[in-house]
């Protein structure tokens, strides 16, 4: 079988499974998810054995220690995958929710109802726990999923998917056999082949670095939900509370640095920069954060301050590095964000409600906070439970993506022999 034929077969099987998914009741889906969680716990040794093969592959590829850490599955991480599936089982079913309802003067009754998207392709790197997370979320939202992890995690991903599918079938014989599939080849050419099948695949969600996401978006003929990078800013307004300003800034940058919702740029109102910036700078430096600053910030912080390059303002560092700019009020902050923001998350710290509301209204981002750390831009923190990713697109899902964001909608109409004149 050629690669093209193999990808078409996988997608065709997923499409057939997607047509069967709406037949499952909410209790049946929940029973499948609980069965999957129990199976992960029961098969932990098999998962770890498969993962050890992947770890050997990763070491032979000279993966960094951070990448190897993401790749590794131990008892705690397997238990966390199982726990995540149990939590998804407890969530409200996102399918079949009435979003709008109306009756027209002619008697036509209309309901706008949430519905599955269909076949979703997930493309991701290293972390095999994403296999269980994505499969569980897609299954609860009645979608069939095709999973394509990195070649370094192939054994782990295939083992997890087999365990999930078998457990789903044991819970109910109505479980569609191909509802959860893993692309079995590491050939990179499989991705454009799979994403050319517009009649079979409905959506692609890539999850990983900017290079991966841009490569997927460039080759795909099906819709792609994107999140290129998270250049998140914190703006300290002239009317901010200094204590809140320090706390929000330090937490946004250092609570966890290597994530997309960590602060990368600090913007400080010129009206308070002389007093506030040295204090914030000292706190960041105490956490080993390197500051790269503009000329106005350098004039305040002294000759030892490292000047920011043009590229720094558009860089997602994912490290203990932060750019700093002094701006002229909220207008200057919004101007900077308009040129350098990535549409992810922005925060304003201020006690001035009018200024805060203007910032929230005009900052172009999927999430805009007032007096809160950028680190709260997260599905779990939003009360959505597990998330499948964060979208910086403007059409369709935007921001943290939970179960509801994995659905579309359709209109259901009812008449009584109604005809249009």
C-alpha cells in the first residue's frame, strides 16, 4: 500500500467512525472514558516499556534534557493521564446544547444546536500524554480523531491509542473502532497527504513550536487552528497599585517560564517609570530574569542595562529573558501591542476602571486581563477542564480550547407541512 493509499484509508475509517459517534449517548461516552482511564492504570507497565523504547530513540537523536523530560512517561504521568480522562467524563456533554431558539411568524420553529466537527487531526511533538488528552476531549465531543505525534514518541502513542480503543470497545460494543487512530508512519510526507483529504478530514490542530505550526498551515488544505507563539505583555499603568504591579509582573514572567502564556514584554507608563521600574527590575533580577530594554528604560536602569534588539520585541523567549519598554500611557501600550503582540494574552495593571476597559476593548488578543497574571490564560484556570490548545485565530475557536470549542453547530427546523409561498 502506498503512503497516499494508507492515509486515505485512515481518514476514510475515521470518517466512518465520525458518522457513528453521534449515536452514543452521554452515559455511554462517559462509561468509555472511565474504562479508558482504568485501562491506562492497569497497563502502566506496558506503557512504560513502550516509552523506554522511545526514550532510547530520543537519546539517539540527541534530544535536549527538556525534550527528553517531555517525552518520558512515569507512574505519576500515566496516573495524570487517567485522572484527566476521568475529569473529562465528569464534564457536561458539549453536544446537543441549544444555543438559540426561535419561532418565525409562519410557524417555522428553529433551534441552533451544538454538533460535532467530525474528523479532527492532531499533530504534536514529544509529549505522549497529549495522545490521551486529545483522544479523550475529541471523544467526549463526539469527534473521531487521528493522532500524529513525533517520531520519537511513536511507540508510546501507538500503545496508548490501542489501550484506549480496546477499553472503549469493552465499555460498549457501540464504540466506533476507528474513533481513535495513530498515524503509524514517521514519514513526514504523511502529513501533507493526510491534510489534502478535504472530503474526509474536517479540521487540523497542530500543537508545538512555531516552526511545526507554520509548516502544517502551509501544507494543509483543511482548516487549521493556529497558535504560532505567545508574545504576552504586561502594561503597568500610571494609576497602578505598585504592589499589584510587582506581583503580577513577577508571576507572569517567573511562575513558569517555558510556556506560551508567560510574559515576554513589560510595558511601563512613563508617568511612573522612574519610581516603579527600578523596583520591578530588582524583583525580576532576583529571579534571574535578564532584561533587554529600550532607551528610555536604560536611562532609568543605568548603563548596565542590556539594550533590546529589533528582533527581541518579536521573540517568544520561553526563558528567563524579558524585554522592557517605557511607553506614553495606555495609548503607547496599545500601539506597541498592535505592532508586536501575537494575539495571545495581554494584561493591564491599573486602578483606573476607564483605562482598564479601554485597554481590554482595544488590545487585540484572545485574552485580555485586568490586574491578573498572564499565566491565568489556561483552560483549567478558566474552569474548562482539560484543554486541547490555545488558539490565536479570530475565526472559530479563540483562546483556550476545551470541549465546547471542539464543536460546531447546526440549525434544526420543524414545521407542520409548512411550504414557502
